């Protein structure tokens, strides 16, 4: 199995853009890179399937102590080999790929050490049996995918036996509570949603085997949730923080050399600036009320339950047309993302999301933009509350983030690029989310939603533009609060309740969504990278503009930025700036 992956990646490695002749050392780099990627996804078969590496279909590795130890050994060995390479003998493309690989290895090692330490994170086991990748795309007939799902689920007893053997008695309360929620959600997903799809396969034998195996998996899942309640909740503690040292290591995986304290200082400064923008936009709409009151009123202008998907589709076309008319960047394909309702298991946690095929997928190549309608059984008051989050202004800003020119255009550019498999596979958290967040501000600054001619704008047009600025600013405030709370939660002993209040007071969130954001920060400190990535891109844009002077082109800058995959943004600085060291770098 590993040899097949290696061969596929080796062929793809021939698609380099530089054409530099290789000596033995550069050939050695390619051998090491392809070998590492093959072993990396052999150890992560569900991720491999999502990438389009279907030689891993139906495979699953039990995350027991032996697995984690072998992963640590593999990553340490790879790190030593790549660090020992003499970079001067590599081509420019390979030098950049080396940095991407080193970043990816550092991220994987840090994750195992700090977030998914098998002995301290019950969430890892709760989500281990996520078979949704087999339902999202029809890369083979459904009857075959049913057998693959069944093969994965057959490992459920071993997964939860490993969890009981590995997890320590004293676990962090937020991680236990979240793990229980994920576990019960997965059980319901298998019992209801997957079972309904299995019936559609028309293969009675496969369906019967799924029913038998999934029944055992559901029993194991619920037993695991009950075990956590009985044996781990009584001894739970609130100490989820990874600490300053591990947090600084997380920043370095993205080649950011700032300390957590320096990152927090930047976040707090930007938060005050953004709050002033939010208040200024609200005053243009109604100076007699507070900014939070104005935004709450704006949120009542939303689609109906029945029109939500259709209105979102129309909004995408408007956004796409604006991007092209303003010549902001190249959209490499005429193929549209399909707007669909979010799949059932993710409705409770997902407002909107972009699901694109992996870079090696050749059959099931549809891209889906998922939005989450209210559940039919909800009372009307709950539906109305849910739909306020889909007000026309926020929905367009979120669509910008997810599709044009955010994540979907990132995906299209990645497919169109000539980079090798390293750049296709390993994508920086800060660049991916930073780019999507940056595009929200980009389009509003470029006039999206505002009057076509400022000097002739009517009051109605000015107010409409202010509503879009208010919605975009609200999204920026959310990400800034994530950054600040990420540092405070993990380095300054902030509690979940204190973080909840921080979101309420600084992003003007209600209690329930504020608590959800605070809770996410306990297990995803990397959600600081939305803002850090955006700020890095803004800094790079300013530096390139200063470098190029009157010849600067915003479209060329964006196209160049997206042409190299998704490396850490410091790598992009080395590509786009003639002398990167001469430009002061805050981030």
C-alpha cells in the first residue's frame, strides 16, 4: 500500500515549475519528500481518502499507544533527515518545499505533544470513527463505499479499548464534555443518517453487514460516553491550558517568531481599532442607539427558511461578478460551487462551510458550499433566532470567506498551479484561514455592497454600505477575540467563563454563541491564526506595494499569492519580495 502511494506521489513530483537540473542531493530530497508523504498518509487513511488517494479506501489504524509511539518516532526521524540536508544544493522550489515539510512535521509533532496527547485528550477517540468522507463524494458506487464504512467501523471495539487503556484519570473538564457530545453525535449519525444512506445502495448483503457492525459501533460509542461520565468526569479539572512554551512552539510551526505576549498585544491593539470601525459604521445607520443594538436590528433583515439556499446562490453570483468586474484576481474556473444544506451530523456546529475535493481526486470533483437551515421541528421563535445569523449582509460576508474569493478560489488556484505534491498536500492554517478572512475586508474596502458612485450616493445606498461594513467588522471582531482569548486561555489562566464574557463584551455576542467560541479555544488555540494570517497578508501586500511602486497591481499580487499552494506566509514573503530581510516584519 505504501509503495503505491509513493509511486503516485513520485510521478506528481515531476510537475515542478522550475526545470532546474537535479544533482544527487536534490534527488535525495525528492526521495525523502515522497517517502515522508507516503508514510504520513499511510498513517492517516481517512485523511488520505479525502485527498483523493483511494488506495487507502476502507483502511483504518487504531490509535493505540503503539500507534502514537510509532508516529512520534517517524516524525522525529523525518525531522532529523530533512534538517540535515544542505539546502544550497537544492533548487529554489525544493528549498521552499523543504520549509513547507519542516513546518508540517513541526505541526504534527506539536499536535501530538500539546493537543492530541493520547493520554490527555478524550476528543481524539471520540472523533476517530468519522466516516463522513465516504458519504460526501461518490468516487465509487455507494455499495462499495458502504463496505468501506463497515470496514472502518469494525475497529470500534479496538478504538475504545485503546482509549480506556491510554486516557489518564485526571482530564480537563472542557475536553471531556466536548468528547461526550461528539461521541453521542457520532452514534446518532451512524444510527440515523448513515443508515438511511446505506439503504439507498440497494445491496442487501452490504446493508445487513453494515447494520450488524454499526450496531456494535454505536454500542461502543455510547459505552465510551458513559465511561467518560462515570470514570473521568468525577476527577475532571479545569486545567486545559497548554502553557506559554507550547504556545510559542505552535506559533513557530507557522514560522512566527513572536512571543505569546507580543501576539496578545497586537490582538488587543487591533481589537480597539476594529471596535471603533464597528461603532462608526453603526452610527451611520442609527446614531441614536448603541452599535450592538443597531447590529441586532440589522440581523432581522434575513431570508426565510424556504428561501435561504436560493438567496445564498444568488448572492454567490453577485459576489463572483463583483470580483471579476473589479479585477481583484483571476478565478481559474467557470465551475461553480454547489450550494447545499449542511449534512445532518454537522448542523449543530456548522453555520457555513466549504467542502472541496482533495488535490488528487479525479472522479468526485464537485465542490459544495454548505449552509445550515433551521431544523423543521424547531419552534418558530428558534427558527427566527437562527435565521438572524443569516441576515443578508453577514451571509454575503461569510460567502466571500468561503467561496469568492476565499476558500473556493484558493482550491481552484491550487488545482491550477504547477507546484509539486508537497505544496498540494500541506497547507498552513494561518495562510488558509488568513486568506479567507482577508478577502472579507478586501471586498468591503473595494466597495462591495456600497454605492457605485460615492459622490452621488443616496442616503439609502450609504446606509446599505454601512450595514455591510458593520457585518464585516463583526466577523473581524470575532476573530480578534479568538486571538486574544487563545493567548489568555492558554498562557494567562483565563477561565471559560471569563472568555465567554470577553466575547460578549468585545464582539457583542450573546451568551450561547460566546460560550461556544470560548469552549472552542480550550482545544483549538490555533484559531488565533485567522487574524494572524490576515495581518501577515496585509503586511506583505503593503511591502509588495512599496517595492513595486506605481507598477503595483492588486490582481497580480493576489494571483501570485495563490499560485504557490498554502505555505506559511513567511515563505510567501521570500517568494514575492526581492530582498525579504530588508522589509521589517512584525509577524
